[in-house]
C-alpha cells in the first residue's frame, strides 16, 4: 500500500436548529446516498485501471468502504444501481455491528448511533509496468490523477505503463469526466466564471463550499472529501490565480512609477530591478544556503518585492529630485540621494526582514523556507535601492533627460508645468557660508 492514493469521505448529519430530526448518520435515506456517492468513485470508468488487484486480476473489495457494510456485493440490486432504499429495521440491525472505524463518536450508549461516519477508498500501486511504488513515481501519480481530473482521448501513457489503455474503445475527442467534476455537479459547487475557457479561474468551487445532500424527512447530510491529488490540483489553481493577479499588480505599479518619476525609462528600470530581486535571491537561497525546497508559493514573494521595492524607489527618487541645485555637482547629488535612501529604508526593510526571520524559526519546512526566501528578497531589494537605482537616475540625468520632450506620457504628467506654489521644495545641499566675523576694535 506504500504510495497508494486514498480518497477520504466524511459524512455528517446537517441539522437545522429546532428541526427535531434524527441526528443519526445511519438512516435509510442517508445510507442510500452514501452508497451512491461511493459508487461515483468505485463505478468510475477509469477505476478498473487503477484499483488494487486480487490474485485473479479483478478489483479487490474495499476494506474501509462504509457502503459495503450496508450493501454487500452479493446483495446489490442491479435494477436500482446497487443502492436500493433499505428499511429502518435493516439499517438498525447492520449499524449495531459496525466497526469503530465508521462510528468513532456515539450519541448515547447504543452502539453505532453516530452523527458522523467516514469511508476511505484506495487505489492500487504500483501501476502495471512499474516495478515498485517509487519507480517513476511522478509518472504514476500523474496517470492516477486522470481519474480525478479527467482525460481527453487519445491519451499517451508513460512509456513504462503496460496495462490497458485509458481510452480503450473510445473514439478520438472523447472526454472522460473526472471524479472531481462529477462531485462538483452532484453538490452544486460552482466557481467563477462557471463556464468557458477560463472556468473557475477567478474563484474555485472549493471556496466557501458546503457540499450537502437534501434527504427530506431524514434531514440533510454534509459530505466532505479529500485526497492528495485534489489537494495538489487546488493549490496549483489558487497559486496560478494569485500569480495572474501579480501580473496585473506589476503593470499597475509600473504605470504609477512612470507617472511619478515622469519617465518611462526610470519606471521601467525600477520595475526591472524589483523583479530581478527574485532570481538574485534564489541564487543565494539555492547556492549559498543550500536549500533545495522551492514551491510555487515561494514565487508569491513578488508581492513583497513589489511593495517594498516601489516604496524604496519613491524614497530614492524624491531625494534625488529635492537635490536639484546649481551649486551641487551631479556626483554629490548622487551621493546625498543614496545616503538618504540608505538611512530612510534601512529601518523599514530590516524590521520587515526580521519578522520573516522570526517566522523561519518554525520547524515546518515549507513555512521555514518561504520565510528565509522572503528575507533574502528584502535584502536584495534594499541593496538594489541603495546601490543600483541611484546609478540609473544618474545615467538618465546625464544622457537621457534631453530626450524627455519626446515622451508623451512624460509631457502629460509633467511637473514643470505646475504653478510655482505647487512645485515641491528643493533642499539646498550646500549650507550657506557663515557671516564674516568683525575685528574687535582696539
């Protein structure tokens, strides 16, 4: 069973306040619904490809199936899909012999009187053609995942796989619906948008979802389900959505930087430095600290880089602009702007990095590595703001400022056309000379 995929169902009575309904999970209607929900897994058309095989090559029974207790294989009625409605007497007789795995909590002293129950259904491993569960485990995991995500025919399996084709007897273009989509439809779980090429892109069906079955007089039954493949798919969807939002954030901040600095060149170079902090920080993360775990959510530190990096850019540029004085050279202006930025941004960057380093004390490896990587991003961001960005301002002032009239965006938001009262104050870098002392009279 090492490396096998398990699918967990959790069934619980969903009681409305003051309804007076039977709180037991073991009622005829609820047991019938449980059987139908399990059959979505066991009756899936790809299940025979991935089930655990017995000595005869057939799918072996599920040891932890709740429905199998009430509906043994030899007593199922094919006319009703194998999940016929039992009588209350039949359900009561069977639940009294139910193992503790399926009724861990009891209401009262009567055995099997539980409000919550569960099923754990398993898939087999290794797949045919693989020598053991860890043999090309990613290929095995991806192939088993087609049962949950669905697959379009024709499907090209891994070269190691020697079992029956997933699309055997199916024409090209046929789509095998995944178990996840079937569960969404049964429990009316919808994302945003609900249809189209960007289905579930903005909001996935799991957000704020409460899957349940309405069963009339027996009340409602809440159904929760989990497996590692669905978890990984949901994490991937959520992070992909967040990274798409990050792209919009990058564009919005780039536009504002260009407007604030009155230069597309300065705004673009500032955004380039902010985004460059990610690969530079990764270099130290991977090669110096020798940390090897790097997941998709580590890339979300781009939001931290955008916030802190844009703030440092504004500080540096405003210092540079306030040093406009004919009595100061361009080199001294660069030095003073960098010096002020170094002092102003050190406290904010250091405290933010320290908060992440504190979080790095956790023994939970993904959180620890994320905190370390975020601290590195902040450190690199600070170094760029102090050492590199002032040099970009100097290059622009020395070589590109003469081309500023060609920039429509710069002219549109030009501050040179503001009234004198709205012009930002300029700081004179060279202090005035003290008055000459008069000679004492003799």
